[in-house]
C-alpha cells in the first residue's frame, strides 16, 4: 500500500486563485452537472467518492494559507460529509448554489437527485485545486472507480502522489528560446490594456454577494450543428462565434461611446496546446487568460465582428497562445501570500475605479462522452463557471457532443441582468 504524504506543496496558480477569492473577485468553484437515463447506485457512488480522495490525494486536503507559506494539508479520516442525496429539485438547486470551502476541505462534493426520467448528478470542486480540465479528469476517474466497484467491491485505486501540479509540465515541452518570447508577450498584453485606458463593459448591478444563483441556457443540438457549419464556411470556430456574439450583445446591452476599448478575457487550457498527451500529471490548474482586443472597431454587423475575432484567434493560435501572462506565475509562487492579497485588492480597486476591468467569457471545454460512462451508460452534461461578483461580467460555455450550454454564476441581485445578456447573445447568433 502506497503511503500518502501528510502535506503537498501548493502550485503558484493555487495561490493566485485563492488570493483572488480573498480579494473578493469571485467564489471560485467549478461544477459539472450530468443527466442520466438510468438510476445510479447512491451507496456505490458515495464509496467511489471516498476512494477518489485516495486516488487523487490532493482532493482529500484542505488549503492552508499562511503569511509566507501556502500548502495542502491532508485531512484525517473519517472524511467530512461530501455526498448528499437530494429529495427534490429544490434541494438539488440549493446544493448547486452553495459554496465549497477550500480551507476546510475536502476539495470535492457531490449531490444526486432521483428523477422519474433518470438521475441527475452534480459534482462540485474548488477552483483552487483545479480548472475545468481538471474537473473533467476528476469525473472521468470517479466514473471509472464507480464502474470498477460494480465488478469488485474491494477495488482500491492506486494513489497519484507524484503527478506534477505545476507549470513545469508545460515548460518542459517548450523550446529553449521561449523565455524572451514570454516577456515580449507579457509586455505587449500589458500595453494593450493601457491604450485606451477604459474598457467597454456591461454595468452589472452591484448587490450583496450572497445568496447567488446560476443562469443556464442550453442550445439545441440542431442549432449547434448549424453554428459549426456556419463557422467552417467563415473560417471560424464555435468558440469564435461565441466571442463574436458576446461582443455584439455587449454593444446592444450597454451604450458604447466609441472611445472605450472593446476587449475581453478568455481562457486557454494549456494541456491541449503544449502537452502531447493532452493530459496533466495531477489534478491541477493549467489554464491561463488570453485576451481578444478589437480596439475601437467591432465591425458593423455579426459577420464583420466574427471576421475580426477569428483573425485574432488564428494569429494567437499560430504563436504561443495562452502564454502571454506565464512569466508572472513563478513570481506569484515566490511572493508571500499576504502580499498577494494586498496587491490583488489594490489592483482590483484600480481596475474598477478606472473602468478598465474587461468582461470575461471562458470556454470551459468539451465533456468527452466516454469520460462520463457510469457502468457504461451514457450521460449528457455541462460545466458551470465560478460565481463572479459585479461590477465584473464573467460567464462561460461548455459542450457535450452536439450540445452547448451558456452559463453564469452571479449574486441574485444580478441574475436578471445576466439572463437578459445571455438572451441577447442567443439573438445575435446566425440562425
């Protein structure tokens, strides 16, 4: 039996995300919701979750943040309660709208809802421990353990105690000359945020941070197929179409003075681009920001906006996409945690007061059907982004087969505003 260490080092991005939550940017959690056409074995699912904390020991930890050190501390058994069986849809929704505490642990929880037409499962993780790519890996292993237990009730997975969680697993695949390139990309991105100084953004109503809720809209498979065909005809991806629709909705819902810059933040999963297998060694954060900047020229219709967006994304994909802020990650790893929180608070207030906090649209990726086969039965699903606090606008989209889901986590005071914005995005899409 492999002995699991008592503590694990925190990666730089763990610290960055945790400090962002302490600053008050967001409630950093990610959730995958799955819908089945059959009934799951609740007892076996609960056992699979317990075994998952040994298979990926980082999930069975709590995050410790001290003034100078940040690390993961292994929890003692028995594990805190992390699985619940909802008796009705309201309880299931209540679980979805509930935060998860990285400092208390464990870093995962789940809820199962019985339904006449099939069960629904919600898996929630802290963003401090992983990104959407990591969540996909977690649910894939959960389904594997669940399935193995049906064949062998004594099954125990091998603990992953050596899998890297840091950016070294990206850097080892990059050429030696990348370091001056990273500095150039960082300086160019920083400069692009200074000219002009103001970013055009939706004015989301500010209110109490809790309670919060999720706005979720599913696109019909036929529409998604049409969008993919439309994109191919215009040398654009579905991701490009979503960004273009986001921009067009932003211009419709918030009056633009023609002077503020049209720029948004998106995300890039570095696994897909720089690790040959497309898989990280451990459960971790390996996503970074990328920036789409239209300047002051959005184009006069959807087609023109899409053309500009797709040209920008093609250029970025051809030259080190997602690496523009990578040179700041080692600095965060070295900085004292208290300093990171103080610096984050100052930067947040400066960005908000100068009206230069761009809106965000994150591509949460595709759920691979073969990764969510519980006992070999298929499921459909989607991923929900973190809850982000106004005045910042941040939302995401995820896919499964020909299904696409737009979603946003927001305080209830901003729910109506986000519902209207997402509806406007849908109206902008070519049909």
